[in-house]
C-alpha cells in the first residue's frame, strides 16, 4: 500500500494497514459500509502524518480498501462514490481513535496477566489490599492503553471477565473502583450497547474515594439527603455510623 503523505514511519504504515484490515473484516461480518467508513476515518485520523497531510493523500488507502472489498464481492467498481462518502465521514470525525485488531488486543491482555506490570502490582498493594482481582484488572487496562497510545480505549465487562476468569459484575465493579479513585478516567460515558471510553491515568490521578454513601433521593418532606447534612470537623465517622444505624434516638416516644 502506498501512502501519499510526508514523514510516514514504519509504525504509521503498520497502523494504517491494521486499520484497513480490521475495517474490511467488519464489512465481511455484515456491518454496513457507511458505518465502517466512519471507523476507518477515526483510525486514519489517529495517524499524525495523515491527520496533518492533504486529503488527497488518503486516496491510495481508500483504493486499497475498496479493492479488498471488491475481491470478495462486497463492493462494486465505483471508487468515486466510496471516496465521496469517506470524505464526509473524515470531515465529521472529532475523536480519532487507534484501530487495533481484536486478536492482537486480547493476546497482549492475556500475556500481561502472566507477568503483570510493576505499576499494577504496586498500586494493588498500596491501595487495594494487594487484591489479585484489582491487580489483574489494572494489568489488562495498562496493556490495552499501551497499544492505544494517547487515545482512549473501551473494554466490554463480559470480555474482561472472560480474561480474568470472573463474573462480569465483578470486573465492572473493579473498573468502577478504579474510576472512583482517579486511576482510570472515563473520557466518554457509555450508552446502550456501547461501553464507556476509558483512559489509564495511574498513580498521578489517584484521589481518596468518598467515604460517605452516594447521593440518594431525599426523604419526603425533608428535601435533604445524607450528603446535604453539614458535617463538623472530626465528626465524619460519627455521622457515618448514625447513617448506617441511627438507633431509636430521642423523640421516639412522642412519635408514638
């Protein structure tokens, strides 16, 4: 594949070829070409020389993409229609994203579980009571982020659970804990049938998780939640114990 752009490194060429191959495979399994072109545009815009270069430099890539589809009977010979649609997708891309083949992605994740990175090991010991589950969850996140570079990633809870040999509820809870303490950042919330976009921050993002219960609906007639109750210095533990077990308290006889 020839690319008409300046300063394209071997790593850039590899990223381009992988993006095209993954997008061709999406069409092969029935995903609409129009949607796949959006993925391809996002992936190519994540390659700096392409993002900064002239739009015409992308034509050889689209020709290669179209030729691969045509060989399998998934596209016709009208390259101009495909190019015109791609240009519209390219102009609308606001969030570039590396496209990594699923096999390479999960191979890296499985390998890192055999020898978790030191960062995951030390964070688990420091903040999560040396939990094996948290250590393995962080190892998977680090491995995926390394492949994605500066761009966010997503991971389905069921796939993560399969890698770790646990339930998807447990894996999802691990991710929530990492987001709660700032080690993992949610860049974009998930929607129906899509997972949130995440970014590994690590120790630099750590913040102490909240100790009080999360905001709940106010009791009828009070308009106040547990979080809206003022807390004096040094009385947080006492308040937390009252919230968990208020006891009979004064005034119970009058209520009767």
